[in-house]
C-alpha cells in the first residue's frame, strides 16, 4: 500500500526538471527565485501558502525551534515555516522523488541550511522520543489507514507541551468522495476520517486539543478561484498529470456538496 501511495505522487518524470523548465519558460530566473514563486507547485494542499502560515502562527515557534513536518511533499510548508521564524524544519515523506525535489528546491531559494528532507513513513518515524519543539502535518492522513499509529508517533517525537498542528481533508456528511482527487485516483489509497473520529484519534494519542477550525467554505472558494484563473507557470499538474483538471472539478463538487471538509486542529503534547 505504501508503494501505491508513493507511486500515486512520484511516479512521473524528472520532477525537478519539469519545475525548473516551467519556471524558466515563464521568465523566472532560478538564481533569483523566492519561496513565494514556488508556492503554486510546492504548497500542495487546499488554500496554499496562506493555510501553512495560519497553521504555523498557532505553533508557538521561534528561531531556536526544531520543527517536524510529517508528509512534507515538495517542502513548501517546511520552507514557509523556516522563512517565517528562521527556525529549522525537518521534513519526512514516503515519496522519494518528493524528498529529492524538496532538497533541490530549497537550494534554489537559499533555505538549505534551514530545512532537511528524508524519506520515511509517518507511522514509523525514525526519530528519538521528545526530539521536536513542534510538528505539523498538512493533507497527509487522507492516505493513511492507521492514523492511530501516525498520531501516536507524532506524540512520541514531540517534547512535552509542544504544539502539533494538523490540517487535513476529512470525510463530510454529503456522501462518498468523487474520484479522482489529488490524493487518490480511486478509493484504494483514500482513507478519510470523519471530524468525530479525528477528535478521538488525536486525544487517544495523548494530545490535548486546543483549537478546531473548519475551513470548508474557504476551501471551496479557493478551488473555484483556482479553476477560474489563468494557471501559473507550474502547478500540481507537474506531478499529478493530465487528469489534474478532472481532479479540480471533482474537488469543487466534493466541497460544494460537503462530501469532504477541510479542518485544522491545534493540539498540545
Ligand atoms: C497532498 S501531499 C501534501 C504534501 C505537503 N504536506 C504539502 O502540504 O505541500 C501528501 C503527501 O503525503 C505523503 N504521504 C502519504 N502517506 C505517507 C506516509 N505514510 N508517510 C509519510 N508521508 C506520506 C505523500 O508522499 C505526499 O507527499
């Protein structure tokens, strides 16, 4: 199943080259890129960089913080947080092609000293107990059936009192998800929790839930705006391929019909 998930995300061609070529074609110079230039492709979740900033603000971070990003993808959220606070962020992700791309992109924007990416599984984190001052996970658990293991691992590697920010796609009350969606082409690798299940999963892992924010309506508006505007130089299509437009149409309906919801949790270890 892990291979099916990694294959869904990283089965394509040379991702770094595709992103570099797209940026150069649109007139950008790789020597003068900023993290914001990369956001349309490397903040791989609904509501983009702004959603990462909102989550980060609740994590009580400072320059000395050691932060873990679980399911770090192309590294956009990790770089955003590193840039906001001058802290160090370690990203871990199942998809090797994403870890390699995350490392390359960090070099382009001069953030290599502040971030590190390695391949690994959220349900078996390769870190000692109480390593991190904060952790976040953005749009990852939809691919993970054993969320109890994932959150128990997050709790284990956090220092007591550390904050854990979760922003995920949940199962809504409006019916079954319409596929394909950006995290799965069919139900085989899609495992959405309900909002009720999330509360017991997080508290069952030993977290105190401090704040819950439902952003479903904002997410719907974000997707509608994305579908309506001219696409930026490089988008999620770089790795999701030619069915990305269909995924976008499905996501708009999934949100409109409340088949999915987007919800954030701020927790304390
Ligand atoms: C939709 S992307 C989100 C990436 C990133 N968090 C972001 O918001 O830009 C989902 C990511 O979760 C990763 N993932 C899925 N299952 C995982 C697991 N068991 N352990 C680690 N990463 C996983 C995928 O490889 C993919 O990079």
